[in-house]
């Protein structure tokens, strides 16, 4: 038995699959429903796709119904997006007053 591919689908793929049931985006989701692949999506991406469907899709009701059916289909995994802390570029104030030692520097100097 082979391990199915894991696909991360962006909002434009969900939008296209909801608007048209034929096409590459819809085919990717059919492969996931058949168990040949697994679709992964962040909750925020699905919210963005839903918002775009509400604003842009012509037959809005049919596209939204198709979208809701796609996200609950087997082979689709939805996960919350975690906040990532930004790396700290400057050391805390307590270390700025003492010796400053940055990686890549060969000398150390005292801060005034």
C-alpha cells in the first residue's frame, strides 16, 4: 500500500473548485475524496475562500453550497494556523548595558 500524497491547497484552489466542478482544482479534490491524496488547509485559508466566493462568484448560492460540501468531504484536513513569534533583532535592555556579543562579530565592546 502506498502512502497518499499530502496537498496543501490555497484559497484560489478552493475558490476554483467551488465555482466550477470541472477543472484541475476540482480534480485535486476528487483525488482526495477517492483516497489517492490528502488535502490540508488552514482555517484562515478556507475563510478567505468563503469570503471571495461571497463577493465574486456569479451563481453565489450554488458555489457556496459546493464549497461547504468540499470542505467536509473525506480526505480533507482543516487545521488552525498558529501565530509565529517574530525573531528578536535586538537583545533585551538588560544585556544592552553590559557586554554585547553578537554571533559573527570578533570583538566585544561596552555599551555606554
